[in-house]
């Protein structure tokens, strides 16, 4: 990696961490919020604007990452109506039970429980309902900085109009509760216009769902893993290549998303070790007691966000993700590239790994040092 590492200040680190107490719910994000079955739903824009149609939305971190991160909450039984995305939409369920409906007529459905991850295909209608407790929570990762917005199922726009909510031609919300139909609003699309959208079978959709029992954890996912218990970590890929330096790792979902997504497990008192790479990254802190440390040791800044927080880490910055608790910690890492991230280690880590008999091959994977360079 030839790019110099940025030095992150305390203030910048604070701005890059979004804790649950910082979450700002948007209850007017979409045109359907006044439809009876959808009252009470809330959306969150943590990284980027997502697909919100509310010009007054709160965005926690506006810096482009190559992807967007948001969330959805709603009471039991409340429904988010059918809409279509142009770029990938990935649901990370952290609490509760949810049903994701696929198709204009809800032809298929996928059930989600805690720790399930579902990548909704592009160009299909999807809606979702909280089928569990009121405190259910979904993180949502969207592909691209510009998602292109969404298309609503025509019946949803007609129902929304009956509540006085419309969309302008720029997809912004138009409130007309006074009963006057505003000029220049978006008309529902016709069946002819929607005839070419995609469809999926139930078995095809099952390939987009990754549950905990399907994860393939690697204990040799990072070079630091060879250094001993202080770096007892595991990675389990979900989408794309991600950070893994285990050449045998395979992701259940390989289609390009514009980002990679993987689970990280860290033993009590252990850490990933100081490393960096050239891609944007967001870490969703799902379970355990975490410390996020940035910069080289002489200039280290760190924070210990509570569980449920997320942290954005700048491209090329040195970082160390530490479990400072007494139980295992888990996180979901979102990395802004379809290609494998080339992880760089400090000279001290490379030297210690070499003493243990390991190094990195030309592709960036962990390999026995005695075999490296013998092919020349």
C-alpha cells in the first residue's frame, strides 16, 4: 500500500462513531408513512442518505463510502410497503423476527431472526413486516453512494395519495393534507411499464439468506492470527471477498454488491492487531465490549462504543479492533470493495509472523514462509 496513512483526531473519531443514543429516527422518510398498516415505522440514515424521500432527514455521517448504511424499526405487525431498489439492499437482523416479502403480490417470503443476513435482489419489489417484539432492529446496507432511489408498487402510491402524501418528480415528499392534488406529482407506473422487472423462485431466494449455521469461520483469516492467543480472532464471509487472508475462505454470496460483508469474532482480551487497507469500512458492533483504536501507537486515539453502535474507519487508516470484555465479541464488517482488500501490517507484525514461520504470498494470503519465493 503506497497511500500514506491519515492521522485521525479525537474529534474525527467521535464524529465517526454513531451510538444508539445518537440515533435519530425519521418517521416521515417515505410516502407510505400515513397508510394505516405502516404507521409507527422509523428509518435511520447512519452513513449516506440511503433512499429516504424526506428532504429534512438526519444523516449521521455524510462522507461517501461507496455504500450506505441505515436501519429500520417498527412495532410488531407494522408493514413497510412494496418497493423496488436499483442497487443491492442487505438486511442485517440484530433483534427480533421479520418477514421479507418478495414480489408485487408477495409471491415469496423470507423469515429473518437475530443474526440472519438477507441480500434482497435488485429489480424486484420487496416489503417487510416486524413479526416479533416491538424492539426488533434491522441494519440495512445499500450499494453505491447514489442508490438511484426506489420505485413504489403502484397501489402503494394510490393509497398514499388518499392520505395526502405524494411524490414530486424528483422523488421528494409532497404533503397535501388539505385535499388539493398538487401539480407535477409522480404517477403510479402501469402494469406494462413493470412487465420487465425480475422475479425469483423461493429456492433462488434461499441462496440470498445467510444464517448463523451456514457460516464458515476461519481461525487463520488474518496474518495476526498466527501470533498467539492475543490475536484469537475469526472471520466468516457473507458477501464478497472482504478482509480474509485465508485462501480457502469462500463467501456464500458472490454476486457483486459494491461492498463486502463478513462476521468478525474476537476472543475476550484479544484483538485483530494493528492493520490497514485502502477501502472504506464500517463496523457494526453486534455483541460484546469493543474498543476501536486508530492510528499508529504513538498517535493512537480510541473509543469504547456500546453494543449496537457503528464506527466508520477511513480508508488507509491504521486500526485495531479489540475485545475489552470477558465474553466473545462479534461484529459485522462492511468494506467498500468487490475485490479482496489488501491488508497491510506493521513491520513488527511481519517480523513476528516470520518467526512463527508464516508470511503473505503474492496474492496477500497467509502461507508457510518456507514455501514463499521458492517458485522463482
